[in-house]
C-alpha cells in the first residue's frame, strides 16, 4: 500500500483563510482512500493525533500549531453525469466549493449558485452544511463517500448525515473517525446565461458585505431568530481590537487579521465579544469556527519523540 511523503514542522498559517497558526508536527496529502488509510495507520503506530484539514476556512489554529499529523486530502476530481434535465456531479473532497458553483453554472446546471464566493473545500462544506443566499449543501447533496478508520469505504445517504443549521453528524467529531473523500450533488438544467447573471449578482452582494483582509467569514453562529452580526454591532463591538485582530466595521461577525494577529489575539477578542453580547442581550453566542490545537493550558502538548 502506497503512502504519501510526510513533512515535519510544516507552517499551517498559509493554508488558512485567517493566515494565523503555528506548524503541524507532521503533514501529508494523501490522494486516494488507500493512501489515507496508510497515513492513519502510521499515525496510530506513532501515537500521533490526527487532524483532517480542508480548505482552511472556519478554523483557528493555535499559535503553537498542532502536535500531531495534519492530513489534507488532495483529490480535486470532478465527474458530471447528465440525465437529461438533471445531472449528478461527483466531486473530490479537496475541490473548491466556489469553483464548483461557477463551473456548473457556466455549463447550464442549477443548484449551487448560492455557493459563489464561499471559501473552502467541498469536504468542509459537506461536513459543516455550508449555506448562503437561501441555499444549503443539505438541499443538494445526493450521497457522501466516506472512508472509515479501518479503510472501509461507505456511501452515506443524506439522512445519515443528520443535517441541521451549519452542522452534520460529522462536524466536531473525532478526526480519527470517518473521513469525507467525495460527494455527489444533484443539479437541474437551466439557461447558462441566466445562471451566470445570478452568479454575478451573488458575487456583487458578497463583495459589498465582505470586509477586506484575512478573515474566516462568520465567527459566531446565528442564534435562533436573530443574527450574530446584528447582536454584536448592537452591543457596541464594531472595531473592537486585540493586537492585530479587529472586529470589522463593515460586518460585525467578521474578525479581520490586519497582518500581525495571533491566535491569542483572536481568542481574546472572541471572549470579549461573547462577554459584551451576554451582558447586553443575555444571549450566549456559539462559535461557528473550529478551534484547532488549543490545549487546556494554552501550550503545545508534548508529542511522542522519535523520527517520523
């Protein structure tokens, strides 16, 4: 069984939309389910924790980095099968979601226009039930290809994903568990000119609302019946700052890295926002982002010694 090259102490900040975070003790990019199984088995032998990295959005990596193996599945393949007025498209886990939305619209297939401009990979979108402008992954997913830790390949129907708002059964689960390697989406035939016009409108709306600079998108989930951005702005948090991290003046649910922000800066800013919103609105904001590599004491945990 083949195994991809492992690299040590690989910087992770350039792989994230926030441009924040320390290195991974080990890093590799398997291209097939067989390679993924091989690297997982090696990590298990070395007693290394494993984190599955997608497009690097919606996550904050600790300044000390990650003490184990970071795996970024490399498959970006795409295969569209037409069935007359409908189509199914199989997409590899690493493929960019926004690129998929644009290419299918240009080809005259409706279903993913809402994803124009959403950063990140297909796998991350599938796990987090990404959505915008009235559309969600859950509405268009046909099935999900999964590889279990023992190498068993499975195909999950949407019901098994247990989709909810920005969530699925896989979100937040142990990264040594099931891994998404591909997904199938259902599309409908439509006029490509009309679809490209719609893509253009969505892109313009997103640009008008998206702050300039490195960010992860929305930091907090919208509470039921309200918007996190509105609550944060009403609590007076716009332009609140910690070090190089600042709450955007354009969209209060964005924290922007102005160039030198650390994960510590962002964590402190998150805590201040939560405290202010709790004080003003009596509402507890939940994170939409994932925290990676943060130990209870804030220091990089010791990893097993020895050669990788």
